[in-house]
């Protein structure tokens, strides 16, 4: 599912050390995806940026590893290495049991 793939990418906006945070809104403009991370450990994905939430789930951060798990659909955990750089975030898959969500390569997001 394309929405799961977007979600994993967006979840990459994580905390490095404790000085940077993924909390906020992130975009993949080319794909038309919007990912919002909340401080309570939840996320929401709007595919098509049409105002409709298509995917929700929970995330945790351990160092530079972001772990996500969708609330519905494929609920296998996905693990990604991530980093924050100058208003952008990248995520690089480590492992993900949801093939629809696993990008197979590093993905970049823009902070909204």
C-alpha cells in the first residue's frame, strides 16, 4: 500500500540525541504526501494532501533509529535509520515487514 510507504518515510524525522525532533509536519512533494508526527508518539499520513488522514500509527525513537507501527492494515513494525539536516529529514530502511511501506532506499522529506 502506497500510504504505508509514505508513512515510513515521514517517520524518519526523529530525534537525534535529544536536540532535534521529528515532531511537526513533513512533506514529500513529488509524491504528494504529508506526514505529521505528534509529541505523544503518534503519527498521521495524508496521501494526496487532500485533508483526509489515510494512515495513523505509533512511533518510537532510539538514537538514530525510528520504529513505526501502523494502527491498521499491515501492522508489522518498520525500522529506519534517520537524520535531520537543515529543514529536511531523510530515512533509510533497516527492516520492515510491510512491503508496501518499505522504500528500499533512502528517502528525503521537507519540513512544513
